[in-house]
């Protein structure tokens, strides 16, 4: 009787391993879902470097 229980247990564990492995492999084969890109408002083009009053004050304080 003991032999039958251990044999059934082995078959059960083999079946669990096979089914679990199959489920993992099948789950990986799903195509990836595309995520929509966030919509950002259009930004104005940069005007480049500009010497403003704030920049002028910095230059005055940074002189040696």
C-alpha cells in the first residue's frame, strides 16, 4: 500500500511540474500590449541664449 501512495505522489508531482511549466511557456508567448504615448502640448521653439537683467546682475557679481 505504501508503494502505491508514493507512486501516485510522484505522478502527481510530475503532472504539476509539466502543467506548471506549460502554463509558464504559454503565458510568455502572448504579444506585448502597446502602451499609448502621453500627449504633450507643443512647446515653443527655444529663442536661444539671451542676456536678461538677471544674467547681467550675475555677471556683475561674478567679476573678480
